[in-house]
C-alpha cells in the first residue's frame, strides 16, 4: 500500500499506539478527581503541558485540550464573533469558514499563486481594521500547501487592527516545520491537531494567552479554563509521544523538500501536461497539489485505488460536497479545471521509493485514460 493522504489523517505512530494502549489500561482515573490516582494522572498531565509549551518556546501561553481542531477553531470563532468582524480566508478549512456568521465575515482574497493578495488586504484593513475582533487563518493551507507569512500579517494587524486577536490553525504544521522562537510573539493563539502528525484521533488543542477565558461551547464542569468535558488523558499521553518523536526530527522539512522537488521533476518529465498551480509560492513540501487536464480527478483517484495507492482531490472535510469547491475557487483555480485537481500529502515516514512508484503508475494511468478518451471521441 502507498498512502499519500496524510493531510487528511496519518496512521498512528507505533510508539504512540503502544503508549495509548498502555495508558487506557493504567491511567483510567479522572485527572479532576481529588484522590491519589486522580492526582497522579493530573501530575502527568501538567508535565505534558509543560513539554508542549516548551516546544513553542513561550511562557506566555497555556494549552487547552479539545476533542478536535474543529472544536478549537469553533471555540475561538464563537468567542470573538460576538465582539466584531472576523478576518479569514475562504480557502481555509471548513472548521473556520463554516463557523463564521455571514454578517461577521470579512474574507481576505488570494492571488493566482495561492498567496494572500497583500495589497488588497492592506486596503481592506485600512477600511475595516477597527471593526475586526479576530483574524484566523491556517498556517499551511491543506489544499495548496501554501505557507502563510504570519509575521507580515501580524505587522499589518498591529498597524491597522491592534485590538484583533490573531489565531493560526497549525494543524498541518506541527511535527513537520521547525518552530521559530518568534512565532508565539507574532500570534496570539494556535490550533493543534493530533491525527495529522501520527497521534490518535479525538484529541487536539489550542494555545491561548495565560488567563484568557473563552466563551464555552459546552456547559459543565469547566475542567480546563472554561472548557467542559472529562479530560481524555490516554489520548493526550499518546499524542505527547507522537509530538516528541516528530519534533525531534529537526531535518525532516529539508529531507521532504528534496523528495518533493524530485517528484515534481519526475511528474513533469512523465506527464508534460501536468500543472502545479502553487509551485511558485512558498509551499510545504508535505503537500503537493496539481492539475491533470482532460481526465476527472475522481476517475484517476479510483484507478489508483485499484493499485492500493491512496490520494485525494480536496481536504477530507470538503470532499463529500458535490457542488463547486469554494476552497479551489478562493485559490483562483479556474472553474473548468476544478474537477481535475489532485492532492497528495506526506508524512515523515513517506519514502522516496513510494513517491517514485506513485509517479510511475500515475503516468501510466493518465496516458491509458487519455488514450481511451481519444478513441471514444473518434
């Protein structure tokens, strides 16, 4: 099997799975309980929190665990949209775009390379900046792989909307991209996801300034600074293991960049018609988005499945909707090519041999289908 849909979800790392199984058996006590077993679990939890905060090189933030990145993004949006407009991108994940009330939306626009249109954004902030309570964006776009220049955006917000809370969805970044020391000085909050980096599903988190109280989505015991629900400690402990494994691979970004560049060359040589609409931009080497004209991406994907090769067309949370894809539209992909878009995404475990095999079979499959299409037209 060749699995190239890691931006949707990664397999759990074997060591993280081992920790999960052990913790389910041993760490069954509720960390909010006052007895010795509960206190022991709470001590482990606090130690894990410190470890994660240390990775981000900040003492000004606290971590709130949630059930998903969607919950974290919704929590942030729910709190701030009562206070003003929300600056965001229609090219981002539905957990952002679908959570914002229509009257609160202040969408930033993109250029044809997938980057923000910075000139138009500055004009937008000059006009509406004083009304913006939240700016929420993904750091690495899950469709295009384009990396947001968060420092540039932070500087614009400081100039035109200093009151705005600046939040980044870091789901596609943690465990892959080396985290700079200035990140948490530039942004106010971050959303983190476990299952995008070899941890278990069902656990995520957001980092927010210490003492910042967010409006709760669920009412209850307020176990974590207003967030109610029993803390899922075994999931947190397993995710912690995945974080330690992935964040210790300091050169994984450069290694994957070399592999991705090689893959691009292989695909261009094998399939001259292939288009990489976001190649000229600063992109994550863990996500590659491309267009193959003439053949529907769904047909290509199904043919690859028959060879046990798994890729995607769009983000998993957008793929079940048959109507026009708003993410591709926001990224300026021409409507006539939107059904020809494919996305492949990788993990630290993806090998060069797997990518080479994928390129070989994609080329074979595309040529075969194109040949059949020509015969049909005759």
